[in-house]
């Protein structure tokens, strides 16, 4: 059965074809005969008297191996017209993002939404690792300057990474070293107070693992099973393993322990409404869980692996949607 898939994304002209996964996901589904549509969160609205929100969208057509599609003029459709909706808008996870999930809720019981609006709201990409204490290193979420300093000194050996909770791509991430060879406590307190806007904003604090200089592992899971792995190696002298910060991608063969750890967490998230998940691992432990717009990151020059990974994604989505429509 031909399915209709709506991808809610950032504007097409803003996407990076070399790295974008949403376009490749859409193309893989189109190759299986399904119809593909795109909209942004600005295109969503909900009128009184209507049972569901609508989207002012374009239909996309892919030609051969081209990543960028040809699109039709915009037309308005009910969200209930689709078999599947893919929420692929990149963070920041702000009020605009939450507003979009409220409109998606209008069809959440009738249409497959990846990931479910409730899961997007419930599982913050930083905070959700605390639900899996056996699979992570010690972590703290706080806005209290002296609680953060105490945690860095006692649980991080004086060396920590501090992250904002709602950004992505390494934005706002800081490396803070307190004590011998690092900052004095007073200077660290001033910096932490500034980071938290005098205690108004919480931060995730984790031990700084020097293994990150060798690379951060990215695993992408669909329906509780990993379909791709790669190593994100930071630029020389940098600790941020994000492509935006200059990291490069390399093939990666996961250990048995990493596979077990990722499958354990991914299967639990899939049952909770988040079957499409990306994981970052450092030193074998989960450091972050990406559920808003996780990427199938694969090293350049691996077309066979890329095709297999996206084909697995499309095949799983097709089966999952078919369970609803059958």
C-alpha cells in the first residue's frame, strides 16, 4: 500500500545536503513507492471546528540519486491525511517546538508520529540519560553554583563538561577544570553563575573524559535496534565531536558491550514512543540521547553502508505504518 509521509523539517533551503538525514530518509521511503511531503512548523495551524491541525505543505519528488527534491506548489492538508508524520525539526527545543507538538497531538492517536509528541516533550536530550544510571557516567542537572562545584570536585575529579539542556550541535558546551592546573574555585563559581544566568537556567554536568579526543561514537537506532555506527573525531586540539565544530566521520565497529548498552536503552525508549533515536557514547558510556532530529551519521565514501542503513529505516517505518493501516 502506498503511504503518505509528512516530514516537518527546517526550511529546505537551509538544509546541508552533505549531512542532512531527513532528505535521505524521505528519499529511501520514496524509493519504496511512498508519497513524500514537507512542511515547517510555521506551516502548521489548527482552526476551531476542525478535528485536526493542518499543514501548508509541498509534495516532494526525488530523481535518481539527487538529495534535493523537486517540489510542487504549497497546498493545505489535514494532518489526518497522512499515514506517518516525521518530526525532524532541529532544536533548539524552545516554546515554538513545544507549540508544534501540541498541534501534532491532534492526530497522535490516529497517525504514526516519529517520535511521538509526548515523547518529544518528556525526554529531554540531555536530562533523559539520568533515567538509565547503569549506562552512563555520573551526571548532575542543577543551577546551583556551589552544588555544581561540589559535584565537579567530588564526582568529576575537578574536570567537567557543562551543557545547556535545550541546544544542539555543541552550542553552549563548556569544558571546566577546577583545581590543580585549572581555575581557582572563586573564578569557577563566577563562570558557572554566568552560565546559569545567576541560577535561572539549569545545566547538565558530566565528568570530562579525555577519550573524547579519540572520538565520540554515534549509534542510530530504529525500533530498538541499531542500524548504523560511526566515530565522530574532533578537530585537532578540540573536544567537541560535532560536525558543526569541524569533527570528521570515520567507520566504527562497536564492541559487544556498546551494542548491548545501546539496545537496552533504545528498546525502552521505543516502547515509550521514541523509536527513532541517536546515541552519543564516550568511553563506552552513553553521554547523550538524541530524539528530536537524530542523524544517520555515516562517513563520506560509504555508499553501500549508507544505502543499507536508510533502507533498514524505510523498511521498518513501512512495516510499522502498515500495522495501523491494515
